[in-house]
């Protein structure tokens, strides 16, 4: 009789660090993959990757401060230190770190701070400290709609503005984007919308990471979505050209969260990269 496959065990918990409790999940066994979410989502955005990679790896996700199940706390915080607190708390010596947008910024800083602990680096739709893109008039207008809606505590209008800006992008109409993805992102936006403004002070590294990208000698994959806002293109180009040996992959018909919009293609790109470098 054939042996039945058992589903990877999901472990869930929290790590106390710097005035907050960082909520995490750990699924599967093997080499560690740590996924860090974008600022328009929470750790649930990586659900398709958890399901795919946990059959062969230990897959860790966690909620950044003010997102999902991790509360924002008063005082200074440095996101790369929060990431280190998670891997330390789980007893992980070395890991592949994968981050999207603000999460990508976080894994870049973590890699510069802890190069001996990073097996590979993957940035997705990521910015980098010290490098500023130029907003387009359309993006500025759409962001202003979101800001005004937030001031009026109008979550529905806020969420629609954010999703139209970051998920649809400037060239796609809302009806051209998977409605389940749009609705899921709106659901993930709720906690950060409700987080009190001005609570907590995010510290940036000095010197900024953009000045140190040439120091990264970790195998690196830079991923972008072709339908992301145009402001992201210079970041993607800067990361892929300044990190020695970095590979670049663009996903068609995808906005700021390509791993959520096109999980099969994203997972294939990531899997091929991991097989080649681990």
C-alpha cells in the first residue's frame, strides 16, 4: 500500500522583542525561507508560497509592526532587527530571505547587517533606503485620494484607492485584475489602516543601503511586476545593476504583488533560482 503524504505541520506563535509581540508562522522542514511582506499587505500575502515551498523547506512568515497580528508599539524600531529577532527566536542560523516592497527593503538591510546568515536574497517590487524615485502626477493624485480617505476614516474609499494604485497599476482597469486578489489586499489593509498614526518611529540605516549595494555578495534575484507603478522601475534597475551578479526577472500582467497575482510563475522563478544557488 502506497505511503500517504502528510501535510506539512504549521506552527504559529509570537516572539517578544522591543516592546511588541511579533506574530509568526513556520511551516515544513528543511532549509529556511523567510518571507517578509509588503506595506500594503500582511504575512498572508505569501499564502501561495507557503503552500508550495513548505513541502521541501521550512517556510517562515511574520507580521511587521502595525500589520496583521503584530501590534505597533511606541518608540524606535528597525525592521531588519525585527527580522533578526524572528530568526533568532526560531533558532535559525542561516536562511534565504525574500521580501516584497517594504519587506524587500527590510531583507536588503538585514543582508548588509548579517551577511553570514543569508544563503540567498530575493527582492520583489522593492525599494531601497537612500534612493528616491520620482512620483508621477497620476500616482500623486491617487495617493492623495487615499490620504484624504484615511483622514476621514473612510476605509472603503481608502482601500479602493490603494488597490487601484498598487495592484491595478496605471495601465489596467480594476475589472482587468483578479477580483479575489483585489478583495484580499483590501482585507489585509484593515489592520494597518486602524493602527494609530504617529505611533512608533521607524529607524533608517546610516549610511543608507543604496550606498552599500556593492557589498552584497549573496546570490540575489530581483523580481518586478510589469504593471507596477512606473516609480518602481528605477528601483528594480538600481538593485539589479548594483548588486554584484544579481539576476532580474519581470512578471507580465502583474502589479506590486506578483507572487499573489501569478503564484505559479512566481514560484517557478523562485524555485529555479533556489535550485541553482543552494
